[in-house]
C-alpha cells in the first residue's frame, strides 16, 4: 500500500497550488480520502475529506471557499486545489485513506510554504 503526495512547494500569499495523492495497493474507490495538515509546533488537523465515490465533501472552516478536494477513481488520485493561500496555510500536508472496518493508510506528506 502506498499513498504518495506531490505538488507542494513555496508560494506567495494569495497564490495557488494543487496537491495530488496517488494511491496504490488497495481498492481506492472504496475509501474515503482526507487531506490533513500539520504546521510546526501544532497538532495535525483535518483540512478536507471526500467520500468514497465523491458524492460528499467537507472542509475545515479555515479553508472553506478557498480549497477544493476532488478525486479521480480511475486514476487512483485525490487532489487538493488550494487558492488564496495564506501564511497560516504553511504546513506539511498528508493524504489519508480510510474505510470502516479496514486499515487506515497515510502518505509521508508534502510541504507547503506560503511566504513572501
């Protein structure tokens, strides 16, 4: 099982990034996918979640209206489009796959730095 995040980097405030998470080794379409983030010195927090077949999404209040989660089950990939980035969005972003009654999987993360 692997979850591999990509797309992180350095961006100026107000800019945009799109993160990707490529999954392998399990039946991707059966799992809800979640993006978490962890800023330096802070606990890991949920950013956005999308249901197994993409019918439902939910977001942290801090990112509503700026971030969009989506998935392509044919490509085993979940995305996080991040717009209007703020300095406080700086964190390592992690991809998680979850399904009731089954193992929970994590990626190793991708660093997003928002700075001028």
